[in-house]
């Protein structure tokens, strides 16, 4: 249903889990350092709701991430990409 749209790196945080610890692990996977909480987003799709904790950090190496389809881009480029609704809301936290 949301195929073909860009999104930020994400992971599920189960109830009782520490989102800061999980964000740090996710950040390490994608080569991000100096993470900090940037904000929170609540979004409702037609058949489910999501609550996002948004974290920012510093990327040392730009370009492809982990030899996959992931790619780091400048903030101004992000604003022109087709993003999921919740991820569009997260743009306000991007420096």
C-alpha cells in the first residue's frame, strides 16, 4: 500500500522497550553518531496508527548505506521526495 515511497530508517519498539537504546542500535547500523531525540510524531493511516520517536544525528559518510537501496541525502533533497505521511511530518525536525 505504501510501496515506492521513501522513508527514514525505522524499527518497531515493543512496549516496555527503551526507545533510546533501540535508536542507538539503529543509528549504529546506518553509520549515524551523536544521536539525540528531535521530536515525536503521531499519525493515523486508514487502518492503523503510528507513534514515532524522531532522532537526529551526524552522518560521517554520505551516499549509499550498507550496499543496499538505502541512501543518505541532504535535507533540501528530502523535501522533494515522496515520503509516507508520518515521515513527512518528521521533516519539521530536520535541520
